[in-house]
């Protein structure tokens, strides 16, 4: 028998969590046909000896809502073995939306997810008003990953309540009923779920809190019931959790009322290094009682990249630096290299009321040099403070010199979540909890500050292979969580497992040589916008629906991905095998 594709002799990490085994995989018509010994030939064959073969990874926390409307390349996520993504997280997105609110939603996305206004203003086609219209628009495009969309609370609230919604006024019973009906409509049209934000960190680009910040439990429950009315769909929350027990109790009541699965972002904060344990404990207790509640966790620090080509650097709030901040990049670097300007800059001080710019960018004991090989669990000797001490200069001077390296493209790294104690041990404990899911990559967002669409590669390089500062995690566990667990959570039961009858979404990975490269800035967004891009080498092939979309880390041009409307059932052969 001849197959479309046969992968031979790899170590198959099948996504079940069971030990890996050596074997072949036969693929035809976008489906896995055989696993084990495949006697038939393939029109194309991949020699996977000495490599691992995994299901394609499922990233449940991205922000490609805009990017997916102007390009089929869901990068950087697809450069890191991701074959399915969920966008529309954190309550922000672009539908439903009336024409008069276009700029309002753009400013919100610009502020929350650091995607510049000109990029979105030029890139978004706005050929929709309702959420079903938005899905129809996406359905006309082809991608290098399957995409799933969530209904964002901020857009829904403004659509129903207008200015009152934007101003965070309490929703009336009529408002709630209308939002409930629209949530049902969105889920029935193919939305994978609903998302909201309850954090002060999420603001518009002009400083206003997100419209959903103070939404009451009655409003949140009403929308969740709208999801339940459709008979499917997940809920995604992000919150400050100032009172973890109280907030977790509210989320539990919403799940109990609606019966819908709910996930919430979980990370370690510097101000309360052990606070995450209280929230996780509450979620674990709920899960133990059978409630579908999970925490989304990250495999490395959530951190800001700093540099002269990026959104921020340690001198961003200095009046002297502002003198040149408007100049083209090359001209700024030239000025920064002059002795006179250098002296003036180093003698200057921040002038701002923004606590992040005033305090965090001066936290030189927490800012690290980011260089090759990329290390997201750096030791204290890599801080600006330590480097400056070794060089006998001020931390400011060390920062300036390091950022002027690589032709002015040197980067610094400021972890602000998951690194309170200078260790990733909390992330390790989070990832091992049965009540968590890997997430929070924010792929497609924070384009000038954060580049975490590479989380999946960090899972393999750092946690499976390279970590020396604590325990590692077996590759079978990592793959099970990043493929099957994430797929099943959002209802994609047709993928995430290497078995006959399942989708042929696969990765062939040279794990021994898998390498995460330094982030770089590219200028490929609409309006010439910049974004951070991070590549990897070692992904021999990424396969979506049986087609090779990436070979040796580079796109092939194949785009078999589509918008996925709602949950997916496994094929009959897959169900029979189980």
C-alpha cells in the first residue's frame, strides 16, 4: 500500500503520556493510518531515526486576532511546532464591533497587547460587525496552523452597552440578557469559547482600564450561561487575584452555574512570591471535586525584552533619551555612541510617574543580559548589577554598552513574573500539577517587548534536556500536556495523539540539537510595523493535516490550516481504537 507520507524509525512520543517507542507512522488524506511497523511505502518519506516524533502542539493562549486577518503565517508560534492555536484571550479582540468603535478596540489591543495602532488600523479589513461575520471573514483564509477564536468580553460589552460599557458602568439585566444571547450566537457560529480580563494591567493605549475590569458576577455568570445555552465552549479568565480565595470562589460559582470548563492565568508575582500556591490550591480542590477548572501556566519567566530597537529600554523615561527617541534607529545608535551624548545620558535620571518606567527599569539586580545561548533561567551573575560590578562601571553604563552590542541590537531581559526568587522552581511545580495546562504564550502580541511564542521550544530544550538548576521533566509528560491535554481542554478531540484515525498534525524533532535562537526584530507588519521574531533549529518537519508546513525550521508555503468552528470529534477509527 502506498501512503501520502511515511515517517520512519523515530522515537514516537504519542501524546498519551506513555513511554516513547520506536516505530513508523503512515499518513494519508490528512489522517494517521498506521503506527508501528509500516510495510507500505510513502510518496514522501522522512527518516526520523535518532529523532522524536510528537503530535503537533496546541497553544491555547494567543492573540493572533488581527494578524490572522492579513496573513496566513501564524508566526512565531508555527516556527515552534504549534499546529493549532486559540486566539481572543484576555477579553480583547475585534468582534463584535460597530464601525464607530473600531478605533476604541484598536486602542485597547494596542494598550493591552502592545500591537501598534498604525499596524492594526492599516491591517484590519473590518469586513465584519457581528462575531459570526468575523468568523466568516476568517473562514475565507488559509493558514499554516488551525485557528480557533474566542468571543472577547471587552468587544461584546462595548457592542451591547456602548459608552456605558467602555466606562465600566454596571450592566443592567437587559444588558446581561443581550450579552447572553450574543454569546450563544457566537458559540453556535463556531467560537471555541469566551474570554475576559479582570486585571489593572490591561489598559487602553491612552491609559483607561479595560471595559471588563469591574464587571459583576451577575454579568459574568449571565455570559457563561449564554455559552452553556449553546451546549459547548470554554471560559478563559485573567485576574489580579488580590484576594485569591474570594476570586476563586466566584469563578467556582460561575462554573457550577454554567457547567462550562474554565481556565485562569496563574503566575508568580514578586510582591507575593507564594500567592500563586493559594490560587492553585483552590483550583486543585475544585478539580478534585470534578469541576472543570484549570490554571494556565508558563514554562519560563514572563519577561520584557529591552533594547534600543524595542518599545522600552532602561533610558526610555530619561529626558535626554527622549531628545533622540524619534530618530530612525541607525541615527539613534550613532548619537548614543558619541561621547558627549553618552555623558549627558548617563548623568540623567527618569522623569515619569509611570511606576514600571520609574522603578522596574531601574531594578538592575533583576535585569539580565540576553545573549546566545539563550537562557531563561539566568543566574545572579548575569544581572546588570553584577556585570557592572565586574566592569567597575555603573549599571546604567553597563546597560548602555550591552544594548550597543550587535550593532545596537543588544537585548536585556527583565523577568517580572515567575522569577521572584531567581529560580524556575515555582514554574516546575505549576507544570506538574494535574490542575494546570501550559499556556500564556501571548503569541502575536507584545510585538515590541515580549517574544514568548517560543514557549513550546523552551519546554523541550530547558525542561526536558538542559536544566541544571533543579529537576527536569520527562518528555512524555511535556508532550502530553502540550498536545493532547490542551487539545482536549478546548474540545479538539481529533488531534493531540499519534494513533490511527487522528489528525496528522505532527512534529519530527531533532531533540539533541534543538536550539532556540535569540529574538530578532523584523519589519513585516502592516504600515511597516516591527515585531519580535524568534526562530529555532531542530524542527526537522512540522506537519499539518498531512502536509509539511515547515521543514528544518523554514516555512514551505503550505497552508492547509483553517478556522476551526467549535469542538471536533475524533474519526471513527480513532474512537474504535480507544
